[in-house]
């Protein structure tokens, strides 16, 4: 079954799928990515730190899915950020080559490295102006990090902040502060690495809706307006993690 994934609008007007495939620690990433795309995933969450972007690119090529149907995102790692803007640009170009594309839909600063993240982000603005990146984002930013960024010469408000979000780590004030400034929240550890699959409340909700614990966690993120990034290397679970759109959770 191929699932069609809804999208949301970012603050720059671009569309972003509400569920993506997380490539971190994927076993045989080329095969996993090809299978994910076959099942209907179109947003791939990648990163320099994951050290598998070349294999991800091979999976994309094998899938046959046209580039314009994909939403490819990556993140620049701390050591590269620390090394400065030239290193950031070099890593972006390596990521583009590894993924087999001439642009990214989203490129993020992976962590707000003190004294370095602003210069790195300003380099991303240049890459965006050059057409190598469409939307800009950040990851693991607190409100004060965003404040520092925007007070230090950044002219493009990040479209995305990727942080851990799930029912067990729900930072309402932080999320509200970013959302009030038009920054969409992406959730990593959406499934809490499977640690919540035996939680009684999650299991009871899953039973009520005839769904799995993973689907309840994914639906919780999507229903709260967050972009979910579940990950699995098993085809049946990939499909399950995408099947979130035929039920609604109660408000509580």
C-alpha cells in the first residue's frame, strides 16, 4: 500500500510532508530508503553525523522517484560548524553530491555550537541565495539560541526547529515560543526509540483505536501540529508508521 502524506506550509511558503523517514542508524540504508520511498515516504531526514548519505543517495536513485516529488533534508554537524563557514559550505556540497541532487529542500544547523552557530547559519543563507538550499532550519535550539541568531545578522527566520518531542517530553513553552515566531517543529525520537511501546496509557489508547503503540505516538505528534520522523528498518513497521491518517486521538 502506498500512503499519500499530507503537507504543511512553512513560513517561507514551501510545503513540507508531515511524516518523514528517519535515516539515522539505518541498517543497509540504500535498501531501507528505497523501500520507504516505495511505501510512500517522500521526506527523508538525513545528516552529516549519520555518516550514510552516500548510501541514502543510492537508495533514492534505485527508487526511481522523481526528485521533484522528494523533500530532502540534512543537518550540518558540530565539528563542521566549529570549523567555520568554509567548512559548512564544503560539507553542504558533499551532502549534495552524496544524495545525488543539486539542491536540498531543507538544511539545518544540527546543534547551536556556542560562538559558531551564527556564522554557520549565515553561510546557509548564502547557500539559499545561490539556490543550493530552499528552506533553512535549526535543530536542538532553545529560545535564547534563536534570539541570538536573529540578533546577530540573520535575515531569514528558520522554517524548522527539530527537537525531541513525544508525549513523554512535551516542552510546551519552548514549542509555543518557536511557533509564535512561525517556526515549525519537527519531532525526533517520535517513537521514543520504542521505549514507550509498553506504556499502559499508550497501549490502552492503541487498543481503543485498533492501532499500534507506534501509530499512537506518531498520530499524537501529527495531531499536535508537529512533523513526525519515525524510523524503522522493517518494511511492515515503515508502512505502519506512515498509516496515521484514518483516526484521531481524544483531546486528552
